[in-house]
C-alpha cells in the first residue's frame, strides 16, 4: 500500500524485537492505528527492528496491521540491542523519534498523541513514559510464585484487553526503574521520545554497551539526554509501557543473582563513562496527559510513601501526611487558640474535614493572623462551602464546634452545639460528656479517686464494679484492695495487694468474703460503681456500712444525672448514670446522721458519705419502704433543684479536704 508513505510522518517509533513471537504482536497492536487514540495514522510510522531472532521475526505480524509499519532485520546481530536501535533511528523519517528498546512492552492508547504533543513543547524536550510490569508484583518475584505466560494471558483476558488499553494500569506494577513514578527521578524510559536533532547530538545510543540485553544502555541514553544543555523533561502522566514476561535478560534473572548482574553492568558503565551510574536529576518536569484512576493510586503512593523511605520524597522530609503539612507546624502561642488548632487537627486526622474547617475558621476569627488555621483551611475549607455539612455528618460537626466553644469558655454556645449534635445522633457519647463538663467543670472523678487514695492512705479498700481496673489501680501499698465484679476485664497494672471476686456484690456479701480479709479491721474506703440502679446501690451501701468505722469513707459514683433519658434504670443511652441519684435522696431522708455531699466532678458526680455507723439498722429495717418510696421518684421532681437535693458542692479539693479534716478523717 504505497499511498501510506506518500506524506512524511511527524513521528517515528523504533521497536526492537528479539525472539518474542507471543509478545511482539501485542506490542505492535498497541502501537497500531486501531488502538492508538487522537493521532492520525499518517502522522506516524513504526519501525520494527528484528535483532537476529531465531527463527526470524515473521513479516506477517505487521502485514495488514492498521498504520504504517516497516520491518528491518539485522543478521547477524550482536547480543546488545544498541546497534538495532541506531539502525532504526537511521531509518526513521519523522521529526520526532521514539525508541522502545524492548519489543515486549505494550503501551497505553494515548502514548503517541501525548508524546508528539510533549516533544513540541520545547526545542529540547525529553519525553519519558513510566515503565510498568504486567502482573501485580515485580516479575522476578512473581515468577517465584508461579507467574508465567499462561497466567499473564489470563490476566490480560480478565480486563478484556485490548478493548480499553488504560485498564492495563489495573493489572500493572510500577517497574523498579520507575519505582517512585512521576514525582521522583526515574532511571530510564522504555518509550523515550526526542527530536531528531537531539538523537544526532547524542549520536544515538552508545554501541559500546555490548553485553547481552545492552546492560545499562537504556539508562545511559536517558541520562545523557537529560544532561544536554537546556534539556526539558516532559513526563507523560497517564501513559506507560507494560513489560510482558518473555525470558528477558533482566526479568528472567534469578532474584538472588540479579544484584551480581547489576554490578557487572555498573562496571561496564563506569568503564565507558568514567563515573558510576547515578539517577539523573528531575528538576520540575512538565507533565502532559490525563491520569486514569488506577494509575492515580500509584501516584498517591509515590507522593506519600516514596521508596526507599530514607528518601525525603517529593513532598520533603518534613511532610506530615496526617495533616498534609509540608513544613513543620508552628504551635500558636495563645493557649486557647492552640487548643482550637489541636481540635481542628484531630478532626482533620479523622477525615472529618467539614468539622476541621469549621473549627479552623473559628480559630481564625479570634486570631486572624495565626498561620496554622489558615493552612488547614487551604486543605479543609473547600469541604465546607456552606454553613452546614450534609445531615449525615452534622452530629460530628456540631460536636466539634461544641468542643471548640467550650475551649473558648463560651458555655451557652457550647451547650447549644452539643444539643444540636444530639438532635442528629441522640446516642452520641461525646456530646453527653461535653454537656456534663459544662455543668460540672474541673477535675474528672478519676482524678478525685487518685487524690483521695493519696490523701487517705486507706489500710483497706473495697471497690464494687471494677470494670477494666483503672480506678482499682489507684490503691497503693500498704493498702489491701478488694474488687468485686461479675465480669472484670482488667487492663490496668494493679499495684497493691489485690483480691478480685468475679461475682455479684449480693453473692460477695452473703458469703461474707470480706470478713477474713479485713481480719477484724474496719473497711477504710469503699467505692460503689456497680449496677447503676437505686435499689442495688442502696443495698451495697448498707452492706458496706456494716463493716466500716467512724473514720471510714464511702464513695458513690454516677449520682448527678445529666438528663431524663440517661438516668433511667433501664439503660437507654451509651452515656448512662441510671437512677443512683435516688440513693442520695434516700440516705438524706432516712439517715440525717450521715454527712453526705456530692462533688460536682465530671462526668456524673461523686458522692462522699462520712460519719458512718456500722451499728445502725435504720436502712435494713426500712429497706422495702425506702425502695417503694424512692424508686418511682421522677427526675422531673428534682430536675430544677438537683444540686440542692443532692448536696452538690464545687469541684474544689480544698473544700473537700476541710470537710474530711473536720470529721477527723485526715
């Protein structure tokens, strides 16, 4: 078909083949006009150079193929493809010449279109594509696990190749020479495009690289091209060449012996060039093309986790991948703004970008010149284009703002945001906790427990409801500690001599487990944190008081309810106090001799009972009556007088300490 050669092509592609009857037809089809997109068939030619194949490459493999194909045979041929490349370049008629030194590499459908475009961007453009392996591992390793031509054929069939050549990225692995892909220097390009005059300046590839397969000849020509004065690297974003398994010199090498091969190639390179081979520089390359989604995943990996890890990477050694910060972050000097930034960081790390943006904007409002809120907004701000995110993210959004306003000391605004969060998720524990901190600011109840253990140094200690053992761990020698819980899951290191009973408190007391451990001593300190039910906490208190002394202290947890749903004895929410608060009302009514006060400590109060009388039978004699009287007391009856009804005092250690000293307990 002589008419195909009537006009001079703009682009010539030189493809070297050697003993690849299975692989070369796929490579050539990927270069054909039936496969390549956005380029006129008359604008390019493909020169196939058979480097001494045995048997010779079949001309029938190019006959009838759409596009302009020519076949040249070198016979006899040297073991290196260098001569074949130069012969192909000499035969090329295009203004732009691309070289594929390995004919076993299939390419993507836009390679020639974007290569032609990229080569015209600069007078000395060096257009490189990324190299890939077919298969989902380095082919040398893959072959050790049975990867072979049959499995590769099946892999290609699974993506219906060649219907959409970009699906090659779905079954490909970035080759070692391009391990960090587009963003850090690559070692070579297996589809390299230069203007004709640049090939002439380079005098083609260096035929002194005469080892089988060419050694480092392809790496050499790529590096020399980039070292030309005024060379401009152009990297094709979404195009690549995919190596098929075929028994080539590099990929067929034993994985353990390949380093020796590389050293041999390196020695030849140093002999020829007078210097060791090193990665070429890649200073601000120009990117051309589109990026298919499967390739994008590899690009993101190359940006975030370049190989090897000691490499500073394209984003620099200071890059914080959790916050997308390239430079180290300067913490604001103002503690309130710093706390807001910490909160915005936490939301950003959790992927709640709308919430992060809202908190960062709040921080910026109060500190307009602070840099970090603005940097965060550059990344998270576009997620929050309106005042509110979609409803499915509103709960966490309002929660974050509730925390932010609490940090700023704006209680009304904070409470409003927490309640808004609960409107979207009525079981959001953090919102309930936030509201409890607003109503009872200051030290957490665990801080109080640790403080009381340190101040009282109790000889004996009993805890009902030990859960994971966090509060039980506050007991220190010489305290004798006893824990009761039907199903404890202790993960805290216990420090004192500790006896744990995996049973209910009713069984524990009915079996008189405590008496032999106390050995006639009074129980000095007790903490009731078992079932959050009035009747049970009252019963536990009665059993505990019977073994106490006049200087003993009993602590009852969860005695300040937050709201009606969370105080129900039949649990309705994850945040849960139950109706333990009724125990305080009951003790006040039946035992006015006791000294009872409740510390306003988050999240749900801590009641202290002192002035105990182990001989008293008032509660035992009136237990049924007390249960009947207080079980049905509604939360609404005390909601607006809660603090006075429960004898709530401020979260203040000095105040509590003075009460204990008055009783002679400290």
